[in-house]
C-alpha cells in the first residue's frame, strides 16, 4: 500500500531538509533545500515594464476601483500594510475567472491593452491578467518589483510556466524580498517575506492552511496542508513535503531568481488556455472572489460560499438562470454578454 510506503519512508519528525535527502533520486525533482536565502540581487530592476499604464491610472485604480483612499500616503507610511490591503481589496473587488479566455468563438488571448481594460472594468481574469496588471501598478507607485515565472504540476506531462507572481524588493528595508500573489482563486491575502530558511509561518484563511517551503535556492513552493488520504491520490513524492509534523502538497513552484516581462505573460496565457492537460481552468466556467470577506466559488453546476472560519454552504445550479442570478448577486460588474459567451463555449450549464 502506498500509505504504508509513506509511513515507512518518512519518520514522524522529518524536516524538509531531511526529507529532501530521503527523497533524492525518488521524486525526480532535483531540488536541494538549503538553510539560507539566496537571490540574484539585480534580477528585479533590469526588466523594463512595457505595460500600457500611467502613474495617474495606477493611482486612480487603487483609490477608486480598489477603494483604498490616499494610497500614496499609506504606502509611504506603512508599505507592508499597504501591500496587504491592496491584496485583500483585489481579492474582494476583482474576480478570478476564465470567462475572458473562452468565448463562443473559441479560445481568446487578450493583449496587454485588453487585459488592462478587463482590470479597470472589474471583469478580472487569471494570474496573467491580475498579477501582471498589479505588478505594473506597483511599479508606477514607485516600488521595485518583478514578475516571477511559476510552474504547476501536470499529471499528463512535464511542468510548464502556467503562473506568475509578484516579487517586491526592499519593501520593509533594503535587501528584503516579499512574494505577493493576488491572482489566484485561493485565499492568499498577505505578502510573504522570503527571508525564512526552511518554511514560512502558516497562514490560515477560510479553513485552508498555507505555507511556503524553500525547495532550492531559486525556488519557493507554495503549499497547502493535506493528509495521507489525499497524498495517496497524488501517488508522487515529488508533490509534497513533510514539514513540522504535517503533510503539505505543492500548489505552485515560484522561480524567484528569474523574471519575466509583461509581454512574456502571453506565454502563460497560451499555456493555460491552449493546453488543457492538468489545467482546472479548462474544465468549466469559473468565477471566484471574496466579496464581503466570504469566499464565493461559482462554476456552472454549483456555488460554494465559505466563511472565514471555513464553514461552507453549497447551492446547486440547475439552469442558466440560476447561474446568471448568482453571478449578478456576487459579481455584479461581470459582463453578462461575456458570461453567456463563455457558457456557450463550455456548453456544460444544465438546461
């Protein structure tokens, strides 16, 4: 049995460093964790941003759309608090969704100007829309930032760059690095300091436990707490860590020593939108957001509403009218025309 194999293979108090040694040659990851921080110190500032956004537009977006008044003063007085507030408000007011990519005409990949309009009109998108735009906003506000390419595991093939996150340099003092990732469907609200040796402090939001684990000098893995039963389904030691007495499954691997330009996000869009292997965004229409602090997760069959404490209410969707009413209730800014077009693409909404 695989569970017996795991129990024999991993002692109860195995650290991530010890597990890496145990796992070497088994998982095929090639990761070697080290108890120190290492960055290519100049990687962030040498990638020019060609994103079509002015400082005036950036300030207007933060103050009017994200509803963070006097944002430049807040940033100057408490940069970390500002970043966390911006992340929370992005989650609350900008939905994570795939409706802009899948239309009745087929797969559509927005360019940077169109991506900008999706954000300014609160239509939202995935990481290639939300994080790329947010990084451009932070640059215009004077922060030193770069986009870090990230990968996700695919059961049907090799890893590919299918995500991007924001790295902020010198946020709280010279030489510090923070990871910010508002462009996911997960309740990740806080900037994460990358100064940890083995793993970051645990974040608990909406019943989900997160932490970040140093997989190698240039790779940070965003992980979610799991259990042996879930790991048995994965059947790959490459996907998890045993850390501080718990099992953690990988969600993203962030390549923090690499940077990508906004135009490079087209590769991320292409990978997500044209290669369905292992990509949940291909399965059906998806809308996730955090209005009023609750996690609202809608697809064409059901709506899940999860409180901050982790209690979930499930509502079944039996027809397109039910779906449209729920979207209008929780995501009133989302275009009904775009929603109907996406429903035609997926063709899965019950009639």
